[in-house]
C-alpha cells in the first residue's frame, strides 16, 4: 500500500470539505475507497490505512467534522457512506487492532448524530458505534458512556424530527450501554434498565397494533429489551418477556413479502440467545416454530437470516431437551411425551420426504439427535450441569 497515494487521496477529500464542494467530495470519496480496495492486501496495509484514516488530525474523522460544519445537508450522502464504511473497516480490523482508534470514532459518531439533519445519515452514525459497543472493550470510559446515554435518551424523548428507525437505533444503543455498564448509571438523568425495559415494551405493544408498524423501530426496541431483561430482578421483566415472545412468534410466522430483515433478525437473535426465558411457550409452539425455523435455516435468501435461524433452532432444541430431562411427572410428563413423539414424527417426515433438500435433511437429522438423546436422561447429565453456563448463549 502506497502511503503517499493514500495521504494524497485523503487530502483531496479534506480539501473538498473545506471548500464546500459536496459534489466533488462524492467523487473524492469514491476514489479513496477504490484506492484502498485495490491496494490493501496485507495486515501491514490494513494497519497503514487505519493509521491514516483514523488519527485525530487530518483524517477521515476530520473530514466528517469539516463536512458537517461547512457542507451541511449537501454532504449528507457522502457522510452516510463514510459511516457505513467505518463499520466495515472496523470489523475488518477486529477489536484488538481497532481499540486504540475507538475512542475517536465514538466521539465523531455522537458529534455527527447531534449535527446531522438527514435521518439516513443520522442512522448511519450508529453502525460503527454499535460495532464498538458490541465488542465490549473498555471504550467508552465511564464519563463518555454517561455522556452518550444522556445525549441519546434526550434526543429520543425530545427531538421530534427523527424517524422510527433512528429511535430504534437509539434504544439499541442504550441497551449496549447498559450491557457495558452492568452496575448501572446514576439515576440523576432518569436512565436505568427499568426505563429501557418499559419504553421498549411500550414500543412493541403500540407498534404491533399500528396499521403500518415501523420494523426498524421494533427491531431496536427488541434489541434494547434483550439488553434490559438480564438486569431485571425477581418479576420485573415478566410482562416484557411475554410481549417479547409474542413479537418473536409473530415475526417468525410472518416472513413473506419482507423487503428488509432487521426486524426478523432481531427476533431470531433474541430467541437464539435468550430462549431459556420462553421455555414454557416453546413447549406449546415447538412443532410449528421448529418447522418454520428449519425452512428459514435452509431456504431463506438472506445469509444473516439463515445463520440466525440456525442459532435459534439450536437454542429451541436445547431448551426442549433440557425440559424433557427435568424429571417431569403427571400431566407435564404426558405433555412432554406427546411433544417428543410429535417432534420425532415431524423430523422423520422431513428426512424421508423426496421433496426435502439436503440442507433440510441435515438440520432435521440434528434435531432427531436432540430428541433421541432426551429419551435417555443419563445422556443429559452433563447438560444439566452446563445448563446454567449455556444460558447466556441460548
């Protein structure tokens, strides 16, 4: 990677921002990205690009600041593209190599969020921020985390021009911040896990009744709820769990004609990582949900949906097996035996059908393995011991 060529391309972009040239900035940005894509081949190249793009002064972050201050709404398309690229680039760097740049990125994300007038560009500021928060690095520090929480909660409550998608992004961000600070925030500005829990629950309830529910808003609310629930005590989250499960179920049952999948991905993600909260519901709906998950796991056009369906399917099988080996008695034993027979019959039918794809056969065989193992409680002795440890995963 030629560092001089990279520096020159970035200087041209910075010059466009300083001269109010929004149209030229789009061409300069395209040229910079093309240069990186064509020449960034090794880890050393990647490190060089990071050092040039993400340093404090005369960097890509400085371009964003200049563009916001001098180009205003005219440069929003380029800024939106830059934030999307930042998320991709940070992902490629990975948490270890990206950590030293993350503080600067977090600050520019918040700065841009406050200054942007364009909702699509405002939404794009959350992409690199979420990537950093998901890594659970010691970034942001306590002071910055409080600043972020205050700013985003304030915008959520008071800014009337932001869209439902941006509101959903805010709820997801506040959830990430709660996860990063499980000890909680000061209550002086009214933000804690119960505020987020109640707000996300309300959003899911009201949006589910709307004629045209905002999928982005609901996806963010479900993500925020998923972060808030683990911090609940006793029965604080029971109503929210019920609302969450009904939303997850509705999302899985209504996948046709979706143009965007963020709502479905959020539902599958919560089912995958917190299925233990819905164990009793899953008993009642197991055969239908498993059938739908198998279909999405093997047939859905979106790769991320397929992967999350696979995670959710494993989690559902895990919870059913755990329940079956819990030494049930009486009516519950009979119920579980019925479910067990139904599942085996359903999965066997999938395997034996000539219309079944090889992918579906593979998934169904794995399911039969889970059901068969549940017939012998001794085989699940280790699983009993591990059930608590695996709950964070499932």
